[in-house]
C-alpha cells in the first residue's frame, strides 16, 4: 500500500491588478488559500502538513474558517458556496448553495457562526447576499452597488453590521439583521479593494487603489480618520489585516512593500514599520495579499511567494514559502544527500525542494522561457520550450549558471538524456529525432511516421522512438547514425511515454489508450502485460532504482505501481493523487514515489509492498 508522507503545496493563484484573500484559523496557525479548483489548508509551523480540498467544480476564489474553526466555507467563480468540515481527510460536505450568478470575491461568517455574507459579481443588482448557513435563507436586502463588490465584512460584535466595497468606489454600510442599507461613503477615487472590522468591533477600515486607507466608526458607519500620507504607499493598496489587539493594521501594495500602521484611539494611522520582501524587484514582487495571523505577518506576492514575518520582531528576515502556481509537468530527483527534487511547470518556473524539508528556492535562469520538456542530472538541467530551442543550464547550488542553447528548427516533443554520458541528448520533433552532443546537433533523422515520444539508453548506444501509430521503433546508435533494428507492436494508441529501467535490462512504454507494457530489452518480448488499470491516457512513468517496480501516472488522477515480477493485478493504486491529472513521477528511493500534477502540488508517497 501507499501512504502520503509529504506534500509540497502550490502557491495561491494570483491575478495582476487584484488583491487575493488568505484567511486564518481563529485558534491556530493554520491558513487557507485557493489555487485553481483546490482550497489549500496549510499549517505555518508545519509546512509539509498540507491538506487539499478539491471538490469545487470551478476555480475556487476564497475560503474561510467558521468562528469555532469546525467548518470551512469556500466559494468559486460560478457563485457557489460550499460548507464542509475541517476534520479528517474526507472533509464532509454539509451544505452547498448557489449564492450569486457570477464570481464570488469575498465571504465572511457572522461572529455567532449562523450567517454568511458573500460579495462579488453577478447579473443585475445581486452583488451581495447574506444568508443563514444551514438553510440558505436570505437575511437582508443589499442595494446600493452598481459594479462588482470586491470585499465584504461582518462586524464581530453585536449590534451586527455589514460593510461592502467595490469597483464603484463606494463603501456601503448595512444594519440588521435583517440587513438593510444605511449609508454610503464615496471618499475613495478608485476601486476599493478590501474592507475589514477591527477584532473588538470598534472600527473598520477600507483600502483602495487610490493608495489611501480610511477608518470609520463601526457602530454608526461615520468616517473618523485615515492612514497618514507621510511615508504612505506609492501604489494601489490591495489588502488590509488587523492585529489581534486591534491597535495596528498590516497593508500590502503594488509598490512591493507591506506596512505596519499604528492606529490611534481617534482613528488615524501612522506608519510604524515598512517591510520589504526579498525579490528581484520585478512585477511578480508586487504584494497582493496579507494576513496578521497571531505571531505571524503573512504577505503574498503576485508571483505567489508567501513571506512569513515575525510580528514581535519584524526586522528579522522573513521565511519564504513558495512553489508552483501552474501544472507541474516534470520532476527529477537528484540522488544527493539529502535528496533534492527539481520540478518544472510550463510557465518556466523551476523549483528546488529538499526531501523532508520542502521548499528550498527557485532556480533563476537568465532566459526564463516556457518549459515543455525537462531533464536534470547532478550538475546540469536540460530543457526545451516553445521557442524551438534546447537549453543546457549548469547547476551551481541554488543558481543556474551559464546557459547554452541550440535551435533544432521545430517544436521539441520529448527529450531524453543518456544518463551515463549526459552530454548526449535525443530530442523528438513531429517528423523525427535530433541527436545532440552538448549544444551541438550531431544528426537529424527524419522518420516516416509522426513521432510522439522517445528515450535514449543510459550508455547512448540505443534509442526507442514511439509513434502516433502505437508502434515502438528500436534504433541502434553508432556515432551520429541511427539504424532501425526492430518495430514492436502491442499498443492500441499513440505512445505517450517510454522509459528504460536503471539496470538497462528492460523498458516500459505507455500510451494514450491507458495501457502500459514492460518489455525485456534483449529479447524484445513483453515481460509484464495486462497493465490496463487506468481510465485515461498515461502521462508519465518512473522506475524504482533497483528496477523492481514501475509506476505510471495518468490523466485519471491516479498513480499505479506495478512489481515487475508479479502479475499486473498485484498493483498498488493511489487514487486521486492529483486533481486534474498526474504529469510527473520519480522514485526518490526504493520505497518512495514522488508525484506532481495539474494541481501544482508535489506529493511523496511511502510504499509498503504487500
């Protein structure tokens, strides 16, 4: 059987020019954020302890714990709110309501945990709704907004109040329940991005793209003060969060800084400290989300990096937590000590992880092109993108050194290195294969069939090329010449992946018609058949270091591990390994499999063969 032992989480999905919401648990150091259809539950003090909720049918936008921490309400772009339990891995669904006709941008529980208010986009006037969480019954009328409502907040003490703000530059104040419109402020001159009540229910604050923040009395809704413009933000303010004692607020801005403000009794704010997150200073370092979670100050950049500052000592360098935001298409494990995992996503990001510790840094390349194929050995990364080039980057610790590239003239489909002499590489394109030595083309071989996958033997003496026709073509390599030796027929669909076993005695192939086959390399006979347990195309494969097991990952979200010496029915199946499909697989040792997928997460599974 297989047991999940580590999860390296994805980062929050971000969007340029918009704030994002991260929220915290009322009693612990757990935070919630969304990426794609997933809601991520993450413990700040235990970064590898991650739960992922993947039951939304559409992209999730916001999630919040109930006041007692027992339930989570999460919302998505279709206007649906789901309420589910925080305990165990099965996260029982309690209720589901269609709340708005468009995207929900913010939601909040009432302090007694009985009601929820949600705001966002919708048809007509329905841009905000408050409802009973158990029945979905409306508790009020929310008039007064004409455009998307970006944020809403529930006063944490009685008498209850709700405030909303949005793209019509308005901050609206409602009394209830049942809630009805009381008054409106038009003091901002641009989008109002976030509104939040202080924990004691005495004040609330709104922040805007006009670079200002305004404070109001929470009981009457009257304006009482503002954030000082001395040393203020130079860009849009996207989010604001109160300190637990209600005396300070944290803001983040497009000017790439976060600021801690001291809020006086009369409701004015002065800058106490400006925090800068380490980064290259590019667009991806704009800050779009923040949270004051007990002893942590949490900020999120447009590139998705979460920085944890200490609330008691904000001068201390922050701890960065980062990762991928998009589908992780390939993985490589470097057999170092401790083990290093390199992962690449198609947006061109390469991340380095240390087994047992998690995130260890992004590998910055001088040319940050998109990545289609990726392979790594100890001192080198080889990648190809949509620019028809194959890049070789030397690997120096956490940095990518100098890069060589070679243009192969058409789009690379697959890439394989000769592990024993990694300067040799085989790249497949639609019409054939290209043999490379370093950054030089040795030969280009045009083939009569459409090529879909290729692999090169560890010693560079042989190659196998898979076609759209489902056939495997075995070539011997002599110098720069490929000679066809055999054609193997067994697959009923286009070949999607081929891998040699580490001991070079076998190879395995998988196809888009969900079948995998293990072959004996010398006799070219089928060694393990009937590997037909996936329900969709096979995307990736990996061999265990001792060549005794082969793992397959599929679009059907499952990973299946077969033992070569036992019948295929004796398999270990990991169901739902990655929401949206599994795209990367590697063994880190004899009994650990690393997988990655569409959900932008990486998981480490411990195997105990039965």
